C-alpha cells in the first residue's frame, strides 16, 4: 500500500501541476479549477491510495457501481465529494440522491421532476450540472445547445433545482477547443458559473476555455480494461 500511495501522490502532483500551469497561462486563479478523479471501473482498493494521498473529489458513471464501493470508503473518508458523471435513469434517482453529492448529468425535465422529489424526500439539496450534447450526437445524452438557457431556467424556477453549471463531452476525434468555447458561451447565456469539461487528454484546453471542473481518469488510474 505504501508504494501505491506514493504512486498516487506522484500522479496527483503531476496533474495538479499541469492544472496550475494552465491556469497561470490562461487566467483563472488556482483555487477555481476542481480536479474530479474519475474512478469508474476501479475497485475500492485501487481508489484508496488516492484518498490516502489527499484527493477528495471523485466521479463515477454508474449508480450501482458506486453503491458497491463508496459507502465503505466513505466510512473511512467522510469528507469525500462524489459526483455522478454518467447517465441517470429516473428509477435510480433515489439511490443517486442518497449516494452522491452532485449530479453532473441532468438532461431532461422528467429527471428534474424526479430528482427534486427525491431530494425533498431525503431532506437534501444537491448542486446539479446540465449535460449539454455539445456535438449534437444522436448516441449521446444531453440537452441541445439551443435549448440550454430555457432548460436551465425551467430547472431553477419550475423544478426548484440548484443548477450551478454545464457539463459536456465533445465528439471523439475532433479538436475539442471549439466545443469547450461553445459551452462557455452557453454557460454565460444561461447564467451559470461552473463548467465541467475536459478529460485526461484535453483538460488543459478546457481550462483555457474556462473550465471550473476537469474530469481526469486514465492519467491518474491508468487505462481501464472495461467501460
């Protein structure tokens, strides 16, 4: 475990240094970019070295997978902040509200209604990001860019949710900068302060375009054998 913690510290230090360097080059203060360590598909024993190394914000794609490993970890590390960064089915909303601290994949009115009801039932108010289908891809979830401002307003005023930001996953194989820049424009128009964009291969570009949250997985944990 000692070697695993040392390796985790080295990887975290490298990514944080790259984040800081990107911020110094492109603008926002160091404290304004959150590193979300994407731990999906990795087991609790693979995550714990990063917890011991001081990382506290993590992202998971699936509710059931998170339910299998995070309650035990949270008993030992109570200050963890867990983000859901994968699609959420309405029938998993109750469990998601119980498990997570932030939902980054709010993408339809039906889900907004159910999430609000489950938060009220649990006596919990959670920040949410609206997922934007920034590339207009049929295989991806998310609100169409043209509908973002109206949807954010509806989530706040009609559904009573705390929408704090936007999230996107640009199309594979294309330069990501224009998509990140577009999300920043949409965020300003919608009146949100946070942008979750950028992953292991492009988070510095995302920071240049105004990211406040970067979702880094393989650069920390290595490549996954499953998705």
